[in-house]
């Protein structure tokens, strides 16, 4: 069966045999639809669903199908082309330079903020590990650093060599200030006992044993070395860009990216900003910063050159007074080019903050406010504010799962974009302030603050960067709006904000335009006033390129977009960018509304639940009584007498602008508080009594239950650990047929895991069934272990830092019994074998 002929399924596994779920539909509104990754994709599910029910009204009380999932739900939660099991060692082939900052794992130890120096020769390199926390070189090995291959290595730590040797050292309490590179010379810079010290780092040999020589030098000597050094990254890439079609209000231009380059550098673009002359600096996940010139209206001659390498996952970048600041996993660095040769030579430690040793825990985005404060976000800290001097930081909000974007408005409003997962039922946009807690790591009794708005999975299954267009008056109707990037869908949307009720509540509005890669960052250029987007491949996305640098350009063509909304107790008022045709806007048959809830729980994400039948997966249609165009001719009040606080609402309309242009509107608000009743038109329906005013989140707290002690006694003890990078620490272990085993499972990672031993030949079937359990509200209680005869033994799902003990008698038939983690998306890569002899 061709992928486009396959029937999508509802979240509870039933086929959806309706046109709006046909993957062949909705493609005329999108770009790149012929790409292989988009073959099974369902475009615009909610919009097409609403349009269908406008023409085929549902029965009263009928529960409408929920979003079926990525690629119709037939390939599990992560879709047909998930990168969960992707293995690619391209990072290991990169020329990353001789100094690499990383979270280093090796010899049973993790150095969270390691700085590795490759000394010796190219033919016989020796790598030394400097720990900025102790200001000491602590170990070495012969060879280079090693990068993993799981999802290109971006979900793993960096690895030491096979034969790590300790060095004698004394830990010292000081302040790491950074390092200098000057051709082949390397210098470390720190403060100790009240004074600054700079030392040149070279290798010495004592009877064949490598060691480090730290020679004190002056700043004058460092400057002399830098001034006399030859640049290392001299290759340049020049090509013409491509302007998008000018037949739409906002079009996407493409800036060429050097995907092929002599450094074999992966161009997973992760951050960017602009210098005063209009050039850009662009960072990559794999540790590079590049300078891009020639970014003008025509993009006729765009040139790239590498500026820095070897940084620790620089996922955010901002330029202040023409100095590049990069947000890395370990710290914020300022990159200086002291000799003006086009390369960074001074890597200044601007701000230190606690890092995480988890491979799936990132520090993302870097933004500033009008006062010069910096902002970024992480899973393990939350949303972070750093003062202009970089000497401290404060946490604005916590409980934020895997954020990949942060936006700062000129008035100080800070928004963050977590991604769906445990205790995060859907992707969302939230306002970070006042120590708010948004769910990740929730315990019974702790209040979970609602986000600004939830974002339906079919609109954005994995959030990206955020940017306010509040100071872009020339950017058409989207000026003044919050714009959000969808990393998962390689698209973008506006987020409107209603503050009229005293509680800010947001609404997502999908925008036209598809990016070549999954957008990580968005930033306006101060030179042309247009929006620039950088993106990458990586996880759970529809990227068709490894990386992209693109421009969303306002063409001044007429645009019909919602630009504001207000929630009332009896309906929603929506304001548009242009005057409306009154007859079309006031025709009730041109409007459709539906609603659903999500559920916070320890499981991954959430199904879409009916509000009126809360145990049923699906949507409720909501009756519309009337529609009234107000005096400004741009605002329409849609009367919805039964409107109530709900986690997800969808308002769809078929409208006509005053010049006769036809368009559709789709507004996805989270109704957190009902505002005052709208009484600005005659003949409105009487108020519905006893409606709740404020949203109550749907939360499924885990039942307080202590796992029973194993009934079987004795047995040989075996310890298995879940470690960072979606791995078990042991790829196999051997038991005798019928032998009693006491298996202690420890989760040393930062995300939940279990261990499930299955019969030979059943791992894939069980793994796919486990992915399908995402629609089961009781999945976490079942430990994400499906009811399948191939399951032999399993642990509970445990969080990072927890343990679980199971005692079992090994199967008697000899063979190789796979063990996997069935937490959604993990089984394809997190596996090993129990060998029964």
C-alpha cells in the first residue's frame, strides 16, 4: 500500500475514513510536499476537519476524531521518519579544532564542563582534560575526543579515549576566566588568590609519559602570539541566495548554507544575530560559529567563513556592541577577534551557571531586554535571567520540559516554549515570571501554573524559537505580535495575547510558509527589518535539509490575518488586519468551533480528550449562536453561549475581506478565564448560568503506591543502568537457563526509563505497541508495557536518580532475549540482549 493510501488512525487506534484525514489533502497550501519525509504527513488536520463539519454538521453530542498523530499515527508517536534510532557518526569526522569544550564521559567519571586540549602531533595526538572547576589538568589519553552517533551525537556526552590516565593535581578554588588561541599556541586564563593568571599550555614527556607544562605569561606575550599567528579557518563559501515568490504577503527567501565544506562540519544551525554592518554570526549545534556576509535584498553574493569551533553546543547567540556572545551548555562565552583576522582568538567566560550531565538537556536560545539583561532556558534550571555584567543569574520559572525557545518583549514580558513530554501534555507557550512552576517533575499537592496557551500537536509537536515583532512597525499586520517557530513541523505561527480579563491568555494562529529545516531561532535584522530564521535537523521534525538560514520577508501584499482577540463569557471577539465583508462574517454557517482538554501526567504527552465526555478521546463541537461585525468593520464577535474555560479551543471561519478576497481563519486559544459578557449587539442569547470562570487543569496524579517487594528470594545480583544518550550501560549479560536473577535497574539519566526483557523476535512488535500506548490514559500505570505474550519481565518506569528491583527466574529455552526501554520512542535505540545458556 502506498503511504498516501494508508488510513490514518484515531488516538485510540480506530481508522479515520474521512477526507480531512487523508494525507493527500491540504498540500496545495504548503511547500516541499514532494519531499520523502512529507510523504505520509497530514497537513492542516484541524483546519480541514473544521471545514468538513461546516459542510457536514456533526450530530448533537457526537465526539469528533482527535488528531491521529504524526503521519497518521500508523508509525507510532514519533511518526514514520522519526530520528529516535538514527545513527550517524558525521560529528566524529569533523575538524573541530584542537580545543574542545564538552561534557566529557570516560573512565567511570563525568566532567561536566571539560575543556580538552589536543597536544602532541596530528599523527600521535594526546588529549589532556582541563577542569575549570578545579583549575587543574586531571587526566589524559592518547588520541582525540570521541563523539557519539546517536541522533548525530547530540543526545550524548562526548567520550574520552579507551585508556584514560590520571594526572597528579591539586584542586584550587578560583575563577575560570576563559582561554586564548593563537595558531598552535593555547593559553588558559583564571583568577586565583585575588590575582589574574595566564598560562601557556604545552605538552612535556617524562620518560615517555605525557604531561602538561603550564608556563606563566603576560597579556603582552599573549597579544604578541595572537598578532603573529596565521588564521586557521581560511576557506570561504560564496553563492547566491534565492528569493521567494512575491505573490503572498510574507514570503521565504533562502540564504545558501555551506553543507559541503572542507572541515566536514555539520551545519545544524542553532542561533544567529547581526553586526552593525549587517553581517551575521551563526552558531551550530556541533560547536561552530560562522560569519555570513552579503545579506542584502538580492542575496546575490553571500559568503560564509568559520569564526570559531570546538564550543559546547552553542544553542543561542546574541551580538552586543559587535561582540559575539554564545550560550553554550556550560557557560556564556564572549568571542573576541583581537587581531582582526576574521577568527575568534579570545574565548572569555562571561557567565557561569550549573550545567547538566544529561545528554538530552540543553541550554537554549539567548535574548536580551532593553536594559541589557540576558535570558535563556534549560530543563534542569528553568528560565534564567542574567544581568548585563554576567556575574550572577536568577531563575524566573521552573518545571519547563526541554525548552527550545525564549522571547523577550521590550516591556519585559518573557515567554518560553517547552516541548510535550512527561508532565507536559502538549507543546505550549508560557510566560516566565514570579517563580511559576509549569509541571515538569510535579508532585501531588504542588500547583501547576497554566501556560499562556497550549498548542495542538497537529500545529506544533515540538516548539522552536520565539520572537516579538513589537518594534517592527514596517512588518505589516504581524508587527507587534509574538511569533513562534514550530521545530517539529518546520513552520511558524503567531501567538495573539488577550490580557483583558486580568489573566493573559494566548491563541496560536498558523502562518503560511515552510522552512527547509526545523527552525531553532528567529530574529529580526535591524538593517532591513525582516525576520531571519536558522534551523537544523535533529529529532522529531520534517526537515528536508541538514540546516537552513532563511528570511521571512514582508512583501506588502494584502494580508487577511487575525491580529487580536478577546474572551468574553458568551463568545470570542476577533480583530482582523483588514475590514471584513459584513454579510460573509455574520453568516453563522461560515463558522465552526470545537474544544478539547489535555491531561497532565507522568506519561509522555497527552491524548486530546472530550470536555463533555472526559473519558473519551476526541473533540466536542461547540454551538455558535450568531456573529456580529462591530463598528470598526475589522472585529467580529462570535457568539458562543456555551463557551467555557478549556485547555484547547479551535475557532474556524470562512470569511471575505471587504475587497472580495476570500480567506479562512483558524484561531487556537486556551480559554483560561471568561471575561465580561459582551452586550454590544441586540438580540444576544441570555446568559448561561453557573458557568465556571477560570480554567482548572486536568491532572492525573500518580496513586501513592509502594512497589511490592519481590516475592522470590535469593538470586544472583546484576545491576543495569540507564545512562545518558538513550543507552543501557551494558549491551548484554549472560544467565543460565532457569537461574534466579536479582536485577537492580538504576536510572542515571535525566529522563524516565524502564527495562523490559522480551522473547526473541518480539522487540519491534512490543516497541510499536508501547508507542501506541500514548493514547492510553493509564499508560504510566502500566509502565508503558503492552499486553503481549512476548514480554518476559519488566521494571517500572522510573525517573532519573531512582532504582527498581525485580527478581525473576531466567527462561529455560536458551537464546538471545532482547531487552528494551519501552518509554515512547526509546525502544528503537535503547536495547541490549540477555543471553540464556
